[in-house]
C-alpha cells in the first residue's frame, strides 16, 4: 500500500494508469456488484482512459526534450495518429442497421443481374432488390466512415496545434483528465461540423433509406414462407389491428353522441 | 481504493428508483395514465397545472429525486400538479396517431381534471415534444386552456443549428417506420449520435475520475436509467411527427391539420410563457423563440435560461429558477 502510494505520488502518468488498473481490479473482485459483467461494462472506458494516458505520456516525454524520444513534431504526429486510431471504429450513426448478415443475406446460388424468368421470377427480383439494398447500405456506411475519419483528422490537428501553442502542465491525473476533456472538445467540434454537412446528411439518409428497403423486401420474403406454412403474418395482424382501432373510434364517437343527446322521455304505457 | 468505492456506490445505486413525490393515478385510457401529485405546500389558489411530457422519453425526469425535481418545485409553490404518463406503446399501438394522442388522450385528461375541479379551463405545461402537443391542443381547444407554458419546445424545425432536422429531412420516413413502431433503442442511438464523444465516452471517464460520493453516483445512475429507458414510439404518430414537423415544418407555414381541423397558432390568445435553454443541443433556442411570431397572444413572455435541454429539468440552477418563474408568472396572470 505504502509503495503504491509513493508510486502514485511520483508520476502523474502512472497515477492515471494505476487508477484505471485499480478500477479493473475493483471490478473483478468477488462482490455481487463487481462481477465480470460490471468489469466488462466499464472496460471500454478504462481502455479509452488508459490508451489516452499512454499516448499523452509519449508525447509529453518527447516534447520535454527527452534525448531518447522522437522530435516534438514527430511526437505530435504520433500522438494525433494514435487518437485517430483509437476512434477509427467509432460509428455512432450506424442506427441498428443489420443488413448484409443473417437471414437477409442473399441465398446460396443467387447470381445478381441474371435474367428473371419462369416461376421463381418474383423471388429472384426480390433477392436482387435485397442485394442492391445491402450494397447501398455498405456504400453509405463507407461514405460515413470516410467523413468520420476526416473529422477525426481535423480534430487531431486542432488538438495538436492547441498542445503546441500552450503546453499545459500535466502534473497530476486531474490535469490529464482536463487534457482528455480538451481532446473531446476538439473531437466534438470537428464531428459537429461534419454532421451538419450535406455529404453526411445525404449519406445518413441513404443508409436509412436503403435499410428500410432491405427490411421491407426481407419481410415480404419471410411472409411468403409463412403463408406456405399457413402461419399468420405481420401484415394480417396489422389488418386486424387497424380494424379494431377503427371499431374503437366508432364506439367512442357513438358514446360522444349519446352524451350530448338529451335524454329521451320514457314512453307512456 | 477509489475504484472499489465507486463500484460499491454503483452497486448501491442499482436499486435506487427515480421519482420522489407522492402521486396517484386518477384516470386511465389504454396505456395512458393521468397522475395527480400530492400537495406539499399551502395551495396557491391557481387552476390545476397539467404537465404534457414528450412521447420519446419517460416523464419521471420531471421528478427524478428530491433535489432535482421540477414537479417538487412546483408543488412547493403550492401548485396542483397533474402529469400524463404515455406508458410504453407496443405492437398493438402502432396505428395510434397524433390525433389520437391529442384528441383522445390529452383531451381525456383535461376533461377529467376540469370535471373533478368544476372548472372551464386549466393551466398546461408542455415539455419538449409535449410542448408541441400542448400547442396543438391549445389551438384546437382554446377554451380549455387558461395559461400555456412551453418548455424547450421546438416550433421552427428548420433552424440552422437543428442537427436532428437536417438528418431526417431526406429520410423516407414512411419507409423507415413502415407499419411498425420505432424502437426506443434506435432513438437512443440517434440522440447519442448528436454528441457522441461526450455522451458515449467522456461522461463515463468523468464518472470514473470523479469522487465515488454516493449521492453523485445515485444521481448519475438515475439520469442514466432515464436516458436509456426510452419507450418504443407508436409508428403512425412518429411518422406524422417527423413528416409534419421536422420535414415539412407545418407549424411555421400554418399548414398543420389534426384530424381535419386546422391548427392555427394565431388563434392562441391565451397568456403564454416560453422557457428556453440557451445551451440546448436538441432544441436550439431559435427553434423555440419562433413561437412569438406565430401566436395571436398579446401576453407572451420568453424566458431564456443559461441551461441545456436536460439541465432545464434537473440542474441545480433549474431547481431554483424554473418552478419559481412558473409560479410567479401564473400568479401575475391571476391578478390581471
């Protein structure tokens, strides 16, 4: 405990990393709240914190003219590259799109763009539409990823220039935390600009629209199979739901009329 | 040591429930419930206040915990508070429209309250999307609303800072929704995508780096619960909302009809208080400020607070300022 305390006092980078490590240790301790699930739920964030600290440490070691470290310009590039890598797979805009895998994948033996002839014509055309929607989704996701990557590059460049302009004193975990906050500001600003742009909005809309088409065609295909087995389909249930809703509306309207109509006198016997 | 304490605090907070003020259900229609809150102060002699919350989130954000509760603040001002809980729509609700929400559910709640209090009109507080529903209701049933308060409510859906609007404008909403509902998970992801670095990473790193203070962790967990406890959206109403408001901006162009009846905000001549968050990333201030030019009311007050969207309900500053401002504004209208 004493040694650990001394270590924490001596090196801010070690402090940050020790904190992350301690957190992981605490998470895996035998306690109902510290099981593997709890540990894994925090793993991405401890990982982000730790990787950021390591990258920052490398940069500042170099910037402080450590003879064995790369030159400051190189150090800045390495730091910002590592930040971009850290967030390379970050795709928040992927709105639960699951096309291209699972039951939506085209069936074996399917050849796109072959002539649609004979009894399976309609099914073949449907599979073509599913394949086309999958292709459009992938293309739109690639466009989004490119825009995201450019935004990260811009964020990293801004962050590097901020670091160069005023080298902040990083003497403790709080200072490192502040530095991390500054990186998030840069990332959010760059992302915000990209997210407002026409190319991003267009690619996002294309991704959602293609996903809708993919889902619609897949649903039609599944409903076709359901009919063969005389299973109820979603479309049939929807029709019934609409009928019930319509009846409910009629009942409500009749009740309103009855409420407003003056009470009829009882006929004399 | 700090990490262990934080985990212990998180474990303890796992069972802390959101909601602190006593309430009881007084009316129900399907999954929609109307709650009345138990008074905690001397009555202010004002008409009851009905809170119409958004469909996209759960309304307990209005009463999260004792020191972060807009409702508690309103009760402390002596107001008689009612709240509509929309429930969790499921597959059977997929054809529920905005007209159903406004003409059946909001109108049903209002009728119940007016009958119970033997009144002709009440006060309405619409929050965010609930503010849009409240504006529509007030325009359609103007004789039923005495004073209208809108909070972080979008009116102009095409302002330059409105990122959500830019994103959805080219989306084929009818195809996206289809005949189904829109899942809460999809909406969560959409909202997180507005500020992804802050909302999916930084806030958790901040949680780890901060003190493992129990109250702080409990507060964090309650907000976390609220953020991700997003109900699925009734497909038809969602499609109408996105198409009519986000894509076609019908309120601004005076082209909105609900069930064949025109929603003309110029007919709104009741007093209106418009509460705006200057740092609102979901509903940019300009989107709310547009209201003034659309309504026929000569008694219009806009109150801009240096708060974000969620901060408007749960920040420490909001607790001091918002309920007091509402109560004061209502009291001034009573004296007029």
